[in-house]
C-alpha cells in the first residue's frame, strides 16, 4: 500500500463490507416495525462511509491485501482495489439501495415476512459491495456467487406463488451457466499469468478464449443473448427488488466485470462482445414492444440497455458504458418505483386494465414521464447524453475497422434507440392516457402513495435530468464525469448524430402512440410478429426443444435404464447372494456341522464303551483279557 494512503481507508473498507452482513444476521431476528428502520439506518451509514472513502481516495489506485492462508511456500491473499470506479459504484449501490429500502417500508408495510425481506436485501447489498471492492478474481467470484444466492431468495420471495418459485430457479440456473464459463476463465487467467489479481492499466492482452470465458459471467449476470430470458421472469419478485436488482446492481455487475477485465481483452474478444451486446440491445427492445405486463416492458428495456453498455465496451468505449450504467441506474430505478406506485394503486400489472391514471396519480405521472423520456433518449435528460456517447464511440470504432460490415453495429444501436421510444410511449399511453379500463376497481379508489414512496421516486426523476452530468445538454464530455473518468481516446463529435437520434426517437414515439389501438384487437396476439415479441423471440421455446426436452428425455431414459439394468443387476445380485447364503447354510448345517457332530458322536460312543470296561470288577478285566487273547490268536492264525 502506498505511503500516502490515508490510514482510514482500510477501516472504511472493512466497515462498508461488514455492515450489510451484520445487518443480514440482525434483521433475521428483528421485529416487523423495526426491520425497515434498521435496514435504512445501516444503508445510510454505508452511504456516508462510501462518500468519505471516495473523497479520501488518492489519485493512484490503492490495493489492500491481507494474508488469508499460508501453506508450505505458498500464500493466498484477500485483496481489495480502491480507485475512482470503486468509489463511484459504492455510492451508486448504496444510494439506490437506500431509496429502495425507504420505498419498501411503505410498499410492503403489510408483508408478514418483512424482516426477512430486509435481511435478504442487506445480504444482496453486501454481496454486491464485495464485487465492487474485490481486487482479485477469486474474491470477486465468491461474492459473485453470493449475489446469485441473494437474488434467488429475493426473486422467489413470495414462496406461495409457483410462478415466483419457477422464476427464481430459472434465474439461478441460467446464471450458473454463465458462472461456469467465468470460473473457467479465472483458471485460464491463472494459467497464463500465475495470478488471479484484476488486471491493471497496461496489462498484457490474453488469448481470445480467456476473455470470452470471463465474458460468460457477464452474459449470465447481465442477461445477454442468449441467456436473457431469466430477467423478464424475475419480475415475479417484489417491485422494489426489481428496482434494485435489475436497474443499478445485480445486472450491472456484468458490466462492472467487463470494465475491470477490459485491459486483457483481445480485439477479437471485443468484437464478439460488441456483436453480442448489439444483438441483445435489438432483441430486448423488440421483445418489449408488445408486452402487456407493465414490469416486463421495463425488464426487456433493461435487457436492451445492458446490451447497449456491453456493445459500448466491445467497441472500445468503456467510459461511455460506465456513464450509461450510471445514468441508467437512476432513471430505470425511478421507472420501476413509479410502476410500483401504479401497481399499488390499481392492484394489477396488466396495462390493458389501466388507462387515464395521470389525474389520479399526478406525482407518479410526472416522475414516470421524466424517467421514461430519459430512457428514450430525449434531449436535456441524462439518457440522451449517455446514449450519444456510446453510439458516437461505436461509429468511431466502426470507422477504424477494415471492412464495412462493422458499421452495422452502430446503426443497429441507433435503431434500438428508436425501439426504446416506441415501447415507452406505448406504455406511457396505455397507463396514463385513454379511458380507465379496470372494472374491478373504481378509478375513485386509485390514489397516490404516501411520502415514503413519493420521495424516492421524485429524487430518482430529478437525478435523471441531464444538467447533473453536463451543463451542455448536447455534449456530455464537458461535464464532471469525463473529467473524473477520461476516455482512452477522445470521442468524436458527429454533428449529424444528435438530429438523427432525435428523429428516430420521434418516429419511434409516433409509432408507439399509434399502437394504442393495437391491444384492443382480439386477433392481434396471434400474429407472428406480435408473438415474436411476447414470447421473447421464441428463445424459451427453443430452449424447451433443444435443451430442456432432450435433457428430460435423457433423464427419463437413464431412469428407466437405472430401474431395469442397474437396479436389476443390483437386485439380481442381492437375490443370488440370498440363495447362495441359504445353500451355504444347508451345506454348513448338514455337511460341515454333520461331519463334526458325527465325529463327536463316534468319539462319545467309543468313550462310553471304553468307560464300561473300566468298571473296577476283576471278573470284567479277566473276561476282557481272554477276549483280547482270543482275538489276537485268531488274527495270527
């Protein structure tokens, strides 16, 4: 550790990492009323500690290491890395988690398992902070798996719902697929470098296969193609969980991993990463267009935006990807919490049963509109700035390639921005405009939530305004973010990009508005282009045919083979052993025991005969002697 590092940094690091886990253990035994307050207090203290740590960081990255295990000539160290990226992510995770937990106190006030809910949230926050602080791939992987466990518990929190249980298992298993690749990548890094420390700037590029294996962790955790279908189903968890896990933390872990390993990624690996991110951005965007579940629209929106971030890293623009991760955390968390207020008011997630809610929920309507506009990429809002940075970087990357085909990547990313505006305007119109369509709940009974739910939503909407990041509404590089995280190469200023982007957003919004009558058409759901969207591009159907059904058939075949062959052989061996034991018993009783008992009987008879001669009478002895003499004479003669 450098000499100029403030001695308070190790203490702050330990406090930030340990407080959530202490909260997890404490909240399991906490009371219903005190659980929320305790969780908010712990997260608030963590936010203060994170801010102090970020303020105290020196210019150069700090590596904190301690000896964990020593054996023979080897040692295993636990390492943490503290740099500007760490400080930003710590504040982001704590900030969003604090707002989500404040919101949850009111949103889940009648939940009987409330202490357990807050305990799971603290476990999740602690695991996510471990990923952010990790300075070693092994340490990161340990916390990575803990994030998977916590997300499984939160997605399946409503254990009485079979759909929630299925969604939790699906998320857990699909993430394990990516985690296997991640673990193989860690082994390969150790093979090539004899170390699992996270690479520093200027590290040697490793073979493509290493980077792709590590990228598999991102594919699973950040719901990239083809492992993207778990995230929409994960909406079965409580809505505040969706805001935390699927906006600012869990799904952002994969992007954070890419930012950490970027120095060792080969050009070929980056090209494949850019391609996967682009496919995900378009696939997720189109899958959101015709959804009816209000949360699934936002879920696929998250998939699409994560694809945009991954494509940013793949096109050599990790700073742009980080910038979009930051802005996306605010407006997407704001959207999820706004949706929670809507669901809280109308008691349904089906947008076909909503409509006309702008007057009943005015605060929610304004916050939702601001966050949705930021997501769509309208000027003056944060989403416009971060999207322009990624797309401009993608065009710069494509211009540097030898062939013209790479230009398809920035063009498709630009197209995905239009898709975003399309599905967000459609959702905005279905929820807040038109006639109210829920016959089971009168509109007069729909009302705004209390202050504990309105304040977090309002703050997140306010943080979605672009002026927080740059005073120039059309140029993000003039703001504080790019002063703190300067890109490796200066991004180009493409004069036509902003007008084209705005035009695409306007066109997408117009098409989304025109789709307002599409959902009332009874036959619309049977059309192939609608089913392609609603059924996630038939990915789950493909998995059923290619993976799940063959695996189940194989399992059934192996089960029958086990019953008929293995169990038959075992049972036959058992029966043969029993028959052999019975035969051995008969042989032992009538053979071995018979010989032994017969010899004993003969010896007994001879003994009795001999004993009868030795009776103490002289007459018997004379008779025996005469008989013996006669026998000898008979034998000799």
